[in-house]
């Protein structure tokens, strides 16, 4: 996979999301979310809940789980494996491989995580249970945001496409850290210690430059089981496995080959299934009034305004301190439009909502899902609208419009 180089290519081939497959995947995921909404509000709504509640798996191993949990805990581990591979590739030789290239999106991503959390807590700080969802509005959905960006065609300079991709990747890193540190309620230390065995095996495979995928996957499954039983969210095992996959071996570029193989399964099956399982919000007891509930309101305002404000402030802060140059050839309206697109949370936001509320507060979970759907939709609409009215700018190697 080619490394993105904005100075040489107006449409970097290596930027995830800049292909028709990603756009199609975003459409499929949106369609799955729409199906879930219609199904959950149809006369067959009971079958939606009963389908997700179907239980299967080896009970003797303590792995008898509902279909919904297999999707959230199992299939999403594969999604995190894919994300981890993407992150490692970008760090080793892509957009995140140098301090100068990572400074601007890193500061913007940090602002885009902190400010939405402040928005959310402003409405929910007095309710300890509701406050568990503080990170929901801090996430950016890389697949959806980049798919929406493609709707405006070549009106956006390549530098902003690269910027949005980098922000979304760094946002995923932040979300992974948040899940690991803030959404692990209790730990079974003995089981967690057992997880060190497959982890050590994965590290050994990496050091020995083993170029067969099978042993990595076997140890990865063992790591997933131990993490699940230890109390740590098992999707993080996908990231750990990804980080141990060698970038290249004597047989070829192993990491990119695996990433390429996983991509169609992730964007056309795993993410749509996750959307189908989690976007089914019953609207019978929800409506405009539900958006005024603190949890839903905090999420909507956090995604639409908090995320946008945080990203823009991050860019201004980086520019003021001369830590990084703004995106080449972009004007402020274009930057604002892309900042709005950072508020398309969806996948990661829904996953954090599952962890924050599903088991402890089902009613808050429904409000959170509603807020994520509305906030992400409004962020996408606002972003596209601003980008369509923004004047086009002509990128120049020596000129920045900002």
C-alpha cells in the first residue's frame, strides 16, 4: 500500500477511505443502521430483540453469550485488529511516522476528545451513572466520516483528507486507551496474569520474524478469551495482536497483506452487523423531548459542537505555538466543514455507549444510542453543507490559505 504524500499526489492512494470500497462500505453500514431502526420500530420489533438475545457458544468454557455480545465482544475484536494494523502502518511509514506530520492532527484529536467530554459532563456531572458516558461524544468514526467527505468530491484539498484520516486514526488510539482505563470495572488478576502467556508468545513470534499468520491468530484467540474472563474489554486483544504482526518478512509485507485481506470483511460485514445490532432504537417512547434528556443532549451537543470546537481550537493552538503548519491549501470554511465531520461518531461512540450503559442502565443506553444517531447525522449534514458553500482553494507547495 502506498504511503500518502500530499506533495506528490492530489489523491493519496494510501489514505484509508479514499477508495470506492470505503464509500460503498459506509453506505452499507448506513443501510444496516436504517434497517435496525425500521426493524426496532416495526410490528416485528420483538423479533429484533429476541434475535440479538439468541445465546450460543461453549458453555463449559464460560463462553455462552448472546448474539449481540458476540458481535460487540467478538467481531469487534477483529475490527480493532484491523484498526491496530492501520495505526501501526501509519506509525511505521505513513502519516504518523514523523513528529512534524503527527503534531497537528494529534493536537486537534486531543482537543476533539476533551471538549466534547466537557460538553457532556456539563449536563450530566450530578448523576454518577449518567456521567459514565462522558467519552461517548469524543469518538470519530473513521469509515463514516471519510465516506461522507467523499460526497463533496474534489472540493476539498488532499491535505484536509489526510488531516481527517490522521485525526480519526489518533482518535481511535485515544478511544482504545479510554476503553482500557475507564471502562474496565473489575479485574480478575489471576486470569489477567494468564493472559501474559499468549502475549509473551505473540512477542516471541514477532521477535523471531515468524511469517505464518496461523500462530498469531491462535495466540490472539487465547488472549481474547483470557482478557474477556479477566474483565478487560476483549476487543483490545485485537490491537495487541496487530502491534505484534511484523510489517515485513522474507515472504513479503505481512502487515499490509493482512490489513488488505481484512478490509472487505470489516467494512462490508463486521461494521454493518455492529450497526444492525446497536442502531435499533425504539422510538415509541422517544422523540424530540428525548433529545432534551441530559444524556442525549450532552451527546448531540458534544458531537456537533464540542467535537468541532475542540478540533478547531487544536488547530489554532498548534498554529499559535508554531508546532505545526495548517493543512496546505485549505481555507477556514473548509477546515470548519472537516471539523464538523469529526463529529460523526457512530461505531466507536456506540461501542463506548454499550460499555457505559447497556448492562447497568438500559434506559440511558437507549437515550445514548438515540443521541449518537442524531448527533452523527447532524455532524455529517453540517460538514457537507459547509464544504459545499466553502470557496475552493488551489493548493500550492509554498502557500497556506489559512
